[in-house]
């Protein structure tokens, strides 16, 4: 029989798991993420930070810029390195497109504002140009 404070090796609180898996920077942020409704466990919205997750559960976490779909493969008793955190889940999202080796992406130069004040780099170039023209004249 396990007591209320003893950890169970087959389950863990969702906020602790999110923190240990380094999906949240702080434990408080993990609690807020778990209660915000942006985390789903097996397609069911999680609204409690104390909800228990188990091995094999699929989490869908909606961040402001990306949605992560993860299958829980392990638990940890403490927050470890990023390498250790990566062992706690399998990423089920399709891999991002990797650019082909040798392919060059087009690079566009910033267009200066024609009627505005010159920026720092333009001023630096103007000063250098003025100095070089003064040296040539004198």
C-alpha cells in the first residue's frame, strides 16, 4: 500500500512530467500550461496540474508558435539535462523539411528607407567615405 506522498513508478503528475521533459522552463510555468487547457492527454483536455499521466499516453501541447505531439516513454524523479529529457518521450510530429545539401536559399538585402534618416551602418559608411575623400583632396 502506497502513501499519499510516495511516487508511483508507473504514473506522474502532468505538471512534473512537463517540467522534467523540459517543455516548461519552471515548475510554475508547467502548472500554468497544464491548467490552461492547451494540453491534451489522449485527446482529452487537461485542466488540472495534478492529473496523472502514464506510460504510452499521448500528449498534444499547443505552444504559441508550434504544436507538439508526444508519446510518454518514461518518467524521471528529477529534472535532468536536455538529453535526459529527450528520453522521456517520442516526438510523433512529422519531421521538419531539411534543406538539401548544396542548395542555397535566396538572401534578400534590407532595403534602406529612401527618405528617412540613415541607420547606423549607413552613417558609418558615409563617415568613411567623407574621410577618404578628404584624404584624397588634401
